[in-house]
């Protein structure tokens, strides 16, 4: 079988500057906000991973500021509160990278590691970063992956050389993408989605409950 481009996964580095648009954007932001992290954001969580959560990209005043996924921005409020509720986090809030937060059996990453202009990565940037996601999935072999939003969903499929049309994204959908791994879908826990009620806390909890059942953790 002919190998595809991403069959050779690359190890993540915070010195990556392969996406010119993103690299230039981070340098501009660093001038405006000198104390911000403004580099590719590494994944965060435990070494043992039952659940890998894949978001879209760092937020300007969230992970791009703090250097930790979903930390310091609105989307992190509902995510970390839910992780705490289901036993994956030792505290329900995530304010900065040295706030004592620890995750258990869970790791959080993004489809794109750098903050994109207007919070909208282009397809080439998603593809370029896909090597890093592939490397993480290969390393951790998570039984469950939660994709927050369609772009994250498609990035997971691309990293595993799967055809997106065979695994349609919809909220609360589940897809068995390998013998070991099941992919779960949720709308992204962004400010827009939660304030418009496209995603409620109950809906988000429901997805995590499905994951808990799948992993045999439900009481």
C-alpha cells in the first residue's frame, strides 16, 4: 500500500515556524503583548491517556497568552469544569500555567498549535500541523478521542488516513476509527456556541457521559 504524506509523523517542537502566516502573526502579537507566550502551544495532561481532547487552535488571550491549551479563555471555563466533574482534573478552573491544575488519564491538544489570525486557520495550516497530531495519537494510543468541532474532527481523521465522508461530524456522534480508538464528537465549547445555546452544559455533559460509559468508568 502506498504511504501517504503523513505516514511519517513529526515530533512537536515549540520552535516550529513552518506556517509563515502563523509565525508572522505570533511575532506581531508578541510586540503588542510582550508577556504573552506567542509560540506553538504543546499538549497538556497526563502521561497515561485514556481520553485525548482535540480542540481547534489556541485562543488569542487564552493558550496563546498562557502557553497551555484552553487556559485563560472562555472555552476553558466549561471544558475544565466538565473535566473536574468527570474526574479528569483536580480542580474545576484553569487560570494560568502554574495554577496547580493536573489532569488524570487525559490530555488536551489542538488541531493547529499556533493562534491563527481571526482564530481561523486555513487548510494548509491544519495539514501542516497534522503531523504533530498524528505523533500524539501514535504515542498515547488513546481509547477515546474527543474532537471539539468539525475541523478538529477532520484533523483526527486525516492524521489516521481516514476518509472524512465515511465519518460524518455531528454533535454527540461516535465513530470507531480503529480497533482501539473511538472518536467522539462535540460542538466546540466556544463563547459563541455556549451563549447562543448551540451547546449547553447538559449537552456537553452528555458527550462526556458517553465517553465514561465507553471507557467503563460510569457508575
